[in-house]
């Protein structure tokens, strides 16, 4: 056979195969190029909890702060780095990755009295909409 004919047959078969796959699966090819929505954290569905909400400002009593990272379908996300910021006090740990349940736990202490406003940032990109305030007395 002629090389040109073989090349044309090969192009035809590849085109036909791509057309068949696109028709059978009926989904756009962009789904392969975009990041899966299941792995994108949701700023509205992710949660920020703290206990106790009032603590002594002695530099010893700790407040436990839990961050739960969820996607838009409310599914927990694992291995997402969390960075907390506070207007008062210091964290014993920071930049923690979430576990299989999408949870990361931090501990806050303060030697100064006042109100600590806490915000969470997921993977240095998504800020959790919910904010938390802790009162140190």
C-alpha cells in the first residue's frame, strides 16, 4: 500500500474513534482538564469551632480550635493545609493538614486579656467564611 493511503486511513480511524468515544460517553473533554470539584474546598461549607469560648488570659489555659474542611457537596477533604490567624494570642501549632475526616485541631493561648478574632485559610487560597471570637479574661 501507498504510505499516503496508510496515513489517511490512520487519521480516519483515529478521528472515528474520538467521535465514537465522544458520542458514547456524551461528556465534554474539559472534564479531563479541570480540577475535580470534589477536591476544591468550599468557603461556605467549611466550619470553624472553638471551645471554650471564654478562657483565662494567663498564657497557660488553651482554647481548642477545630477546622472542618468540606467541599461544595459537604464531603470532608483530606490533606488540606490550614493556616489560622488571630488578632490576640498565639497558636501552639499552625499549618496543619486535615485528617481523613477533614479535621485539623489547633490550640490558642493568650497572656493578654481581650477578644481574639480567628480566621482560617485553606491551602493559602480559600478563606473560611465563618469567623470565630474567643474572649480572654
